[in-house]
């Protein structure tokens, strides 16, 4: 086995590799893949920046064990890296057996390059190798791998056939080289880019067919579905001159049929220009004109794939079933002789196995009968009345789709005619920085929209009549009428500026259908539907210049990577604040991605070619991202260092407690307070309870940053090195243990201490020690005491100050509702008020019942509440003024108003400029009233 050191040398010195005489000479005829880079060292400088080698070494130095174990390979790679010139990489063949690939890589070394491997590297390879290896100053060889320097070329080959071809070319024989192929010559003449690639799809198919059953069956089915028999050649070019741009083209020998349903002629995308400015990502595509034909063609393709793959799947199930049938008699024989079983147990088990055996035989007969029927593939049949049997999954889907449309009063052709020629899928960049649930934010931020077709209005009105229970046909069956009436009670339909929205009226499910401005769509939340319609109407639209390459392709994808990364990190910080988890990796995106980072993918098709363009905008090279990653790794190391400092301190406190356990139990409260007040790290050190790891220094302390960086470069983790007990540079402040004993734990029904749970969002505990300043993501690492336990936590600075204030009052718990939090973003207020409508409705009905009861009893009761305390609110409800259970009353009491008029009781909750109100006639929401 080739050692890790040798593998690292291959990686760093052979990015992509070159031809000797003419381009393509070292590639055998029939090669699968050919890749060329005209200047590897130059391409690496473009990609990584001028100092990429130093930055890469800095990163490797921070990876555990990398520099120590790979030092020899890194030093050797450094000798060659600046001399790597024109390079070719060739995959000549792929095989089932070892070495699994025939690979050739050839690099022309620039003037001044080493002409041999270093002696130290050769000796290191010999020492580390665990297999047969031949080493000389110019050649490293194993049975399958050869690396050598010859005639100014750095050559790597894997496989005997590859080695034979390279030897022939070095001797001047290029008769069997790819350079003599006219197809390759035509491509090579026009190939332009820092890295170019070419693949002969006929050679790829021949290789896959040669592998037979050893090739993955699922992948083969996918390739057959994509009609790869018609693929001709794949060409690609990578440019690194201004960021990263990739272009690829796949040509076909004849037009595709199966994929024809998905392919559209080139045409500019129109919908992205109408989308909201908050877009995080989108995918837009041309849909064509005949949507019904497209749907049927897609289902036909799915049906055909299922029909052709079903026999193989059935054969596999039959094989499994036969193996199970063969194993059951052996199980019966084994159980009949098992001495550990009683006669009754043995009889019961054997009867169960016999029953299982009969079931397996019945299943085998059914599978064989199904296999016989599946021997001849049946064509797709859209008309259910013309089919025999149940139908394939594709046909059943079509049946269900037709039934669904029929309940809405439209046909498949009506629905297809209501859609236009372009569709879009998008996700808005919504965040709730106070809650730390970015993944759930994305779940509430997606939408799908399609252009409206010519008969859209007529179809829409018919569908709304059914969904809202209006204008129902007289001949509609009573059962269907009742069902539609019940559905209508759960629907809300209202108009907004430039459109209309249909959504759930109960507030449980936050979805919305929207229509307007020439489009119709479905959104994951009502807020998103509003934003799409507002943007389409000209309000806060997306700047399409953010999409590199424009909107000219028939299929377009775009994603704002920087916004996504920032959102995920902000989410992690918010979650860390709520749960007080120590923060580790933190990236400075303003430093690493100052111009942003977004990826764009564009796709165009013709009858015989598919062209794709991909680009990464905002990132000219990886210099700043590498610097950002390095800084993040250093901060993570600093956090590990500081956590260890506090952990060692907590161990010292625990030792002190154990040593004085008996004496502490006999002290009265005043004596205990005085003893704890005198405890400090210096006292723990003096009495040998505690030996500081690194003098309680903080690696996040800006004054120690250079020393910590130097220690990391030297593979050291200590800042102070020879003075671990010197606390003169301590970066942690000591606040002391809780001066009073913790309350005795409450006992459960078994007399055991009841466990106190740490609720998410609560800040509770006693601050024992913490970093002197908020050096970690706006917070501090804190050693906390809680129920005699010591825990290391990260705390946001606001929470730290609030807890320290509470500790000063002798308290150790701050509930979540007492913590200052920023105003939720508008989309969260929409969502919460929408769901609050149902709670308000329940509250209003309860109060209305109390009003009616009072009237019957001859007394007056007019509920009135305009913000107040929980005691005042519960008195209004006629209940005891005790602390409610967590989540029992989900109202913001400060923003809750209740009043009574001649119409009845009203309940309203506000959030900023928005409100939700429960009235006698139903729930009202402010944005639906505008």
C-alpha cells in the first residue's frame, strides 16, 4: 500500500499533467478522459493568490498531526511546485480489478526544476513503505504505480498498460496516441482555458459495457434513461483569470427523445426580474407551450423506466425469497434439537416457522407470476378505461391527478392551458437572529411560481368556486357538496394590491396560493406570497445584475453563498446563546468574502447539444478565503485552549470540595460564606489542589495573540510554556463560588432527588470565573456553578451581565422572558400572529361564555384588559393568581387588549405595526385588512 506521504506528494506535485512532444501523444487511443492545463503553477497562483503556498502550509500546520507525519512529502512538493508547467492527465481505462484504473499524468518541468528526488525523501519513502517498492533518485515504483523524472518530464502512471504506452511515446512511437485522432484534433484546436477537458462518450460506453454486471445497476439505469447511447463527446473549459468560470458542452449524435420533455430551446428568463430583493437563491426554466403533452411524456418516461427495470427487481426479490425458503427448514431442525427450550416453546416456535415457510412459498409463487407477466413491457396508457389491471405508479399518479382536478371543476387540459411558458423556484433570505432556527426559516421561505396562461382567469374562478363553496352546480352530489362546504370553512381568500391570496383560515398551516401580475404560485408562508406579489408589482425587486451571465439561458440557477453562510453562522450563534454552548468555528466573512460569493449556473439546449455555464462571482482567488479559514481555525484552537483552562480550574475546585467535605458540612451559614469568600485560584494552587494548565491565560486575549500564533506554528498549545502557575497574565476573572449552600433538592415520589432540568433559553447558574472581556463572538467563556456541579459555558455579553447582576442579588436564575431580545423580524411577527389567531379565538370564546353566564345570572360582566400582569390576566379569567405552567398562556400580555361592545367580546394582540384580532365574526389579521 502506498504510504500517506507518497499520496500527499502525488496530490501537491501533480495537479494536472502534460504531453511530451505534441498534445495528446501520451494519451492512448480510446482514452476515456483527457484533461490539460497549460501552466499548473500559474493556475495555482491564479486560484490561490500569490501567497497560496504559505497559506496552505499555515493551514496544514493547524491540522492535527499533518505537518509531523507528512513533513517529508511537503518538503519534496515545495521543491517542485513552482516548476510545474504544461500538464496532461489521462484516464485511459477503468477496470473491475486492481488497480481499477489505467492513468497517465505527465508534466513538463520549467527551467531550473530539480532533476531528481531528494535523498532524504527517497530514504523516508523507503522507511515508511509497507509494500514492495523500488526507489532511485529519479524513479519510485510499486507493482501498479510509477513516478519518475525523465527528459524534463514529471511522469506518473498507474497500471501496466499505461506504463507501456508512456514508454513507447518516450521512445518516439505515437502511432497509438490520441493525438492522431481527427476528433481530438478538431476539439484541441479550439480548446481554450486555464484547464480544458475532453471525454469520448463512445469510449466511456465501451468501458461500462465491458464491466458488465460489476457496474452499478442503478447508475446504468439512470444512464439508459438519459439516452447515453446518443451521447457523442463532452468538452469543458475552466477559466481562472477573473474568478472561476466553467463551460461544458455535451453533443449528441441524434436528438434525445426521453429527455425531450425537459429540453427547451434557448430563450431569456423573465420571472427572476420580478422577484423580491431578499432572494437567497432561485432556479428558473422555460416550460414550453404544450404542458399536457409534457406531463404525459414525463409520465411515459417514468413508466418505461419502471417497466424495463421491473423484471430485474422481481428476479432479485425472487432470489431473496428462495434463500429465505431454503433457510427455514434448517432453523426448524436446529430448534427441534435445542435443549434450552421447553416442549411448549419448541412446538410454538416450529409452528410459527412453518407458517412463515408457507407465506414465503405463496410470495414466491406471486413473484414468479408477476415476473411472467412483466416479461413483455406494456406501453403507457393515459386512459384508465383502456387499461387492464391496476396500472403502473406513473399511471396511478395521473389517475389521482385527474381526480383531484375534477373535484376542482376543471380538466387536465384546462389546467395545462392556465399555465404559461416559464416557471421559477426560489427561497427568500429570512432570518430570526434571536431564535437560532435558520433551517426552519428556510422551510418557511420557499415559493414556486409559473407564468399565467391564456385561459387562467376562467380556470382560476372555477377552482375558487369549488374551494370557497360558492356557485356550486345544482346537480352536485350532496356528499361532495358537504365536503366542499367543510373545505370552504377552512379557507381564507382576500385581495392585495395587484393580486389575490388563498390560504388556511385556522392559522395552523402557514401556506398560501397566490395569483397576480401574470403569474400563479404556491408559497410556504403567507408572508412570502405577499413579498412575491409586491415585488412583481414593482416593490423592492431583485437586482438581476447579481446573477453572473445574465438571464439569457433557457434554464438558470443562482445562489448567494455568502448570505447563506452568514445566515448559518448567525443561526449557530443564536442557538449557542439560547443553550450556552461554547462557540468553536467562526468565520469573518467580511474579511474572506468582501465582494460576496454567489454561484450561477446556466443551461441551453439545441436538438443535438446541451451547453452549461457555471461561474463563481465575487471571489477572484482563494487568498482571502484561505486567510479567513486560517483565522477561524486559530479561534477554534483558542476556544479549545480556554475551555481547558477553565476545566482544569473546575477540577481544582472539585478536589478542594472533596478534601473538605466533612468540614464543610459542619459549618454554619456565616462560616460557610466566609470560607468560600476566601477561596481563590491562588489558594487552590498554594494548597496543591490546582495546577494551572497555562496560568489562566486566555488565547483570545488580544495582547497574547502573537504569542499564541507563534505557539501554534511551533506545534505548542501553551502560551506561557515554562510558567504555568504564574497568574500575572491571567485572562480570566475570578468571581468566587456561591456564598450560600445550594437549596436542598426536591425529592420525587421514590424519595430520590428530583432532577432540575436546564430549559432551553434559560440563563441559570452562579458565575465562578469568566474571561475578562467578551472576546468570543460577543460573549465570554464562563465557569458556572449549578446545583454543586461546575460547567463551562459560553454566554452572550448581555446574558453574562444580567446573570452577574442577579448573582449580586443572591439569585441564580434568569428566565427567558426576563432577557432582553430584539424585536422579531416582520416575517416572524406575521407567522406568530397568524398562529396566535386561533389562541385568541379560544380566549374570546371563553370570555364570551363568562359574559353569557353572568347575563343569565342577572349580573354584568364586561371583560376589559389593556396590558398587564399574569395575576391581572388570570383574575379576568376567574382563576387563581398563581404562576401558570410553561406555555399554558401563549400571549404577550403587554401587547394583549380585551374589550367588550354591543357585538360581543374582542381580543387583540399587537406586534409592532401588525395585529391579530378575534372578533365575534371570526379572526382578523392586519395585513388582510389593508
